[in-house]
């Protein structure tokens, strides 16, 4: 049973380009969460999705960031027109039910570097 | 005040030592609590859930004090492999999903 998969593991973009981060949840999991971790800081919740629905996006920046979890395929976190401050590790987690009642399993993360 | 606050660390302890981490949370409606472990440049992994009655898993003991709104993690007989960052995690059910991670406390166990 494969765990949570994220790709790419490392992503380098120049300012103004787009970054697309992918997350495949653990088999059987329908709840997906995205977090951002800046160097030497804790994880910050960004968005919670279920299949085809955004349940809570209260942690997402208002501009340039979007997320989706289509019926088929991985969840995508998209960052448009990246800036240097977007450089961080982005972790995806999944759970079989609502987190809080169920353990979240994390993927290995995507480390985004904006030049 | 941060929603979840942890001891700033780092903690530097010798092998075999007992070390305790504390974590406080601000929302009295918080319902579930966890300790996660994160190794350098890796993903967080669940260490243990925290219950009001306290729970123990080998050398690790977690306790919750709802009245004072704090959570603790005790590690006995520290091993070199315990070196990591320990994250306190609180789930607040109100206003939709909200999982809040503390900034983490780094532990270094030395030979």
C-alpha cells in the first residue's frame, strides 16, 4: 500500500513562472490537505479538499494560489507568478476521514525554490 | 498570542536523559491533540495522540491538561535516534477544518 506521493520532490522556478505541485493520497483516502513550511518554521495549513470540493481554504493566500482535487488524478496545488517568498517546502497529507478523528499521513514534500 | 506555542528549544541532552516538552493552546474548544515528529528535511510523522487520561507508548508519555490548556510529551531514556523536531498539533472543529501545528521543539541527543 503506497503512501502519500508527491511530485516533483524538488522544483526550481524563476520569478513570474508557474509552479504545479502534485499529490496522490494514500489508497482509499479521500481527504487531502496542503501545508507550507518555511525554513525554521512550523507547518502552516493552506487548504483542505475532498474529491472535487474545496472544504476549507482559509490558509490559502488570496492571490496566485489555487488548489484542486479532481475526480480522477492527483490533487494539484498551483502557484502562479511565483515570487521568492514562495520558496518553501509544501507538504500534502491525506486521511481516511476527517483529520482530528483520523491520522494524517504526510507525503515527502515538494521543495520549491524560486530564483 | 499564537494559537499553539511550544518550548523554543533546542534541547541538548545526553543519551539516557529524560526530557519533557510542553505545549499550550489558546482555543478552549480544541478537541483533539497530537504529537508529531519531524526529522530534518523530512515529512512529519505521527508520534502519538494525546488523551485526557494520558497515554504511554514505550518510553513516550503524553498528557493533556484541558483546564490549563497545555499538552506535554515526556521522553525517558533518550536515544540518539530520538533527535528530531517534535511538533504539537491541535485540531479545532469550529469554523471548518483547522489543524494547527506548533513551530516545533528541536531535540538533540548526544552520545
